[in-house]
C-alpha cells in the first residue's frame, strides 16, 4: 500500500512537471536565446565558464526568493527543472536542490500539500542514489520535514517504529539518532525509558563531542520525565545537572487530553468494545459521540516549527493529505477543534486571537503541574480546557544541588494568536 502511495505521489509530480513544460516552452526558448548571448559574452571575456540554462534560471529564482517574490521564484524553478529534464531525464539527482527550493516557495505561499509532495519526491530521488550516505541523508531530510510540519506518525514510521529498532541500527548516525529522540517526544506511544537510557549509553560509547552528548542527555532526560521517571533522570543526565536551573521548562511534544464526562467515557468504551465484537458494525448513528473524541495539542520544538498539523485518520479507515491549521503558544491546538471547545464568541478568529489566559501553577519535583489558579474573568470552558491540558503536560523541574525540587507560584501565559500574526514582542 505504501509503495502504491509513493507511486501515486511520483506520478503527480511528473504530471505537474510535464504540464509546466508545455506552458513555459515559449519562455524557455526566449530565455535560452538570452542565455546563449550571455554565454558567448562570457566566453569572449574568458572570465568564468558559462552557466547552464538550468543554473541561470535557478540563480534568478534565488534572487526572486530573496525579494520574497515566491510566485516568480516558483515559475523560474519550474523552468530550471524543465531544462534539467531535457538534458538528464525526468529522474536525476541534479534536481535535488531545485526540489527543496520549490518546496520552500510553496511553504511560503502556505500550499503545504504541494510542498509535501516535493519533499517526498526528493526523498524518492535520494533513495535511488548508489551512495549509502546520500540515502541516509535523504531519509533524515524527509523525517525532519515530517516532524516540523506536524506529521509525527509519518516521521515515526519513516525512522523505524520504536527506539529498540533504532538501537539495532549499524552504523550509529548521531544526526539520525537525535531526530529519532525528537520524534519520540511527538509520538502517541511516548515513552520508553529503558530504551532511551540504552540509547544514551550507545551515544556515549561512540566518543561524540561534548555538545552532542549534551543534546542526547537533554532529550533522554525529557523522555524520562514524560514517562514518570524523573527520579531516574539525574543519574543518567549528568551534564544538565552541573548547573542549577531555577525555573521549570515546558517539555515539547505531542499530548492528548480528553474532555468527556465520566459517563460519556464509559459509554465510549462500551461502544468500542461492541464495535470490536462487530455487534455495532454498519451504519450506527454515533457521529455525535465521535465528534467528542480525544483532542490533541502540541508544544512547538522551536520557532521553525510550522503551524500546521496532519489531518487525523478516520476511525473507520481512510485519511487525507491536506493540512489543518494549529494555533496558540506555547500550547498549540487544532483550530477547528479549539473553536468547538471554547465559547461560541471565540469561533471568530479575530476574537480568539485576543484571548490571553494568565495562570499560576505549582510544579512538582516530578515535573507535574498542580494547583492551577485563574482569575474569575475567564469563562468556564477556557478554564476547563487549560486544566485538561495541564493534566498531561510535563515540565523539566527546577534543579537545586543536582536534584529536582518543587516550584511554587509559577506564572504561565497561554495565547491563541496565529504564528504568522505574532509580533516580535510576542516571540
């Protein structure tokens, strides 16, 4: 099935490129003439070798990208792609950089679906390389894109299903291993403490530089805290504890919370069991029930984390490759789910972006937020939402004398502004 999907994606890219070739044929001829004259001038002056047609077009595209003329850059890059195809064929390693640049133009234009196709096609080309290193780098590049675009499950599948599988890989690739730990944070099955500790042990056995070891320790320490093993973290994460950390830090990752009432939860479990036994198979009117399915929120890795999320798969199979907007900081929510959760007046995006929730929380030595306090001015739905989120959120606790300690009265602010509308002060 996966191969069929890859083939369909490849066919879509090729079809797009062929269509573009027809549309820009005349433009290419005109550009070719101009470039031929330019090449003759260069040869006469003997200053530098002439650029190929694809290189010249790509250079113009880079300038258009610098000027943020994304549509112009896209057109020039497609022409460069066409020139490469005429010279080398449809599938060629030389087009890797052009595909990455095309993906960027679509990201800037918020066309994430097409950007996703270019990223996957670039991976397809990398896997055809005879170089093992090129294949590994192509895999890392696509997994990083999946992670930063919110396609956490796709990233997890691409870089093996579990940490245990990753531990068995040989040779050990630090860049891939660090990315795999990040993916674990954004996995619904997080976390595997024993495997994470083994992972760190293997990294230390390879005599990596101190800064890389510190990155491994940080990520493994986060996984231990998320898995309820905060007391084990100090014995394994030595470099992080050499300095005291006075303020708890929110751990990034993927979390699920459930805002159903207890009776509804029991009802859902009963219906799941009946469906498993095929008693309710076929046409049961439970759309209202499933509209209250567990919600998801994420915490951004950094400022480069894209404000999009993969569309969730249907309970009855089938999925879509479109992307849905995610809003908020530091907790990010699916925008449509959020509108259904909050009071009706916040279904207007402009009104929602004015919402700023100020709270005070206590953080236990295990990194759990407790005793959440709000001002009375917030609606009940807003307070309930943040309480549900904090039930499954985790923090790196404050460190004193190398040991985690409790923090009282920590101020915390949640905003619901779109990432592309944040000001420098917000960031």
